[in-house]
C-alpha cells in the first residue's frame, strides 16, 4: 500500500488527493481497498516492486459511502496532517473543497444520506445514465514512468474491466487529462469520449466510457487473464506509460 501511494504521489500531480502526500494517500488507499465494491489492483515486477496501481469501483455510490463511513477517522487525520504540513495543499483545500467536504459529511451521517462521491445516476458533466444501467468507475491509474511501453497500464485496465463485468456493470467510466497521451492510450484500447469535466481546482479533464456488454459476451477487445493482482498481492512484471485517470473532487 505504501509503495502504491508513493507511486501515486510521484505521478498523479494533477490530482488534489496526490498533493496531500503520503499522510493522506496511505489511509486513502487503505480505506478504498477495504470498502465493498472496490477495484484495487497493483502491477509488480519480477523483484516484487510495485510498478503500477489502479483504483476503481463496481458500485461507486455504495463504495464511496462505505469507504467514508469506515475510513473517516483515518482519512480525517490524514487530511489534517496534510493541511498542516503542506501549505499549497492547505490553501487549495480551504479555497476549493473544505465547505463542500463538510456538507458531504453532514449528508453522510444524516439518516438516508449519501456521500458526496455518489453518482446517483448522473455523471459530473450532467449526462444521466440510462435507466437501470450500472456504471462502474476507474478513478486512478498510475504506472512507473521507467516502465513505459511494457504493458502494465493495459493489463491493469483490462483486469479492472474484468472485475467490473463480473460484478454486473454495463459500462465503466473514467476521466483523464484532456488532450494527453493518456487520452490517446484509452482511445486505443477502445474507450469512447463521453464529455468534458472540470475539477474543483479548475483542471480540464476528458471523460471516457467503455461498454461492457460486448466485453461480457467475450468479443476479445481486452486481454484476458492480465498479470495483475489485488492491492497487496504479488503480480508478475509488466508496465505501460503513465495513464492518469481521475479528476478527484
């Protein structure tokens, strides 16, 4: 978990969560992986070193709710430490997120409340999901820059899609930096553009969607049996360029 968090901090510089450093990232990873519906994967080389990591979920609303309820103390402690020790993070937190986070906590603890991360069948760009459609998400993908071209990013994404399909998702969505090589990477893998997103800090991101219906029927669009593992378990070597995903709010 520590290695995945460190890799995330190094590579996902556009993401607010990464700017909080290990104090926030480590409890964030632990809380994410422990919540029901989590997709938490790592890619490791022959020496057991983490070269890539992916976070996602097959049921975003329920997962975010459980993650915050179960991991709230550790996440709050990590957020406070990051705010106290990283001046730029503290200023951005106060300016763009603190009030929204506080409101989200109130909704979360209220009877019948839901977390601020819950999609409630509407994407951030305001486009509603089809009635009855279950849409999973990939929120973070990071791969060691020194392993570019070796395939870890492709295998992490393939493994995540397989887990989402097995969980009954009809599609999976992600956001990544607009106009980046990562966007080209996802398009090459068959992801379709699905609108634009702007983070609370003003960064521009592009949304992508991958339909799992043909995937579930075995059309072979994504490699099967990827050599990845759930976070904390060993996996053989492989790697790909950094493929950041997630306009964290």
